[in-house]
């Protein structure tokens, strides 16, 4: 019951910005811009998936934004490798499918221009870093479905391919604190 209340309260903080709900929960925003006529709130990035093998690693982060009462999922993919890492691209047909433990599927639609990941070389660590940050929109009614059950699986439709991301109940990293609970 506490989990449901916390989800509803955080949803209220993000979508409605209610002062009452904000006082009852710890609403943290990494970006909060209340320029008249253009309100934007964004939650901190949250680690959803990680894969590390040998000299390469891949991390998937989500954050939520509210821009003019429109909920947006910010999708960020980060890859590190001593070799060249795979390039991922998004186009108008790209989607994120989030499967919940109750077997409901939440679909998000890509909301940007055609875009591919960019690669940067880090001289200090001597690794190639590939990043991709893009926005996705929720299909009507799907945002509320996220409150109904934990996340069990994420499938991303990139340009020309699909990739699956199984979701763990907890992720603990030495370099990233705290422990993340991506299924919630």
C-alpha cells in the first residue's frame, strides 16, 4: 500500500505539481523551470538496466519530464568500450515498450527527429563512449498503467532493430549510489 501511495504522490508531484503532495513526499527535480507560460520539471536520471562484460559496459537511464502538462520519458543510452561500440539510431517509427508484471504493455512513441548515438573518446580512461539521449511520449492512458504493477521487461525498437532489456529488482553499482530499483 505504501508503494502505491508513493507512486501516486510522485506522479502527482510530476504531473500536477500539487503543493499538498509535494509536502507529503520527497519530490526531487534535476530541472525545474517555471518561466511564465513554459513550465518544465524533470526528475533525476534513474538507472534502469546495465550490462557489463569484459572491457565494455552499457547503461540505460530514464527520467520523466513534465512540459506544459505533457509527460515525457527521457531515454538515455550510455555505452563504454575499449573497442568501437555499436551505434543505435531512432526514427519516427521508434518505440519503447514497457512490459509490466501484470502483463500490460505501456507503449511510448519517439518524439524527435532522426538521431543516432554519438561517440566520444575519453583520453583519461582510454575508452570510447557512445551516448544517445531522446524523448518519448506516452500514449493516452498508458502513463497511469505504470502505477498498476512493477516493470518486468523493456523492449526498444531502434531504427532497423529491436533490443530487449530485462529488468532486475535491484541494481547496485560501486560508482553509482544509491541502489536502484528499476522494476518500481
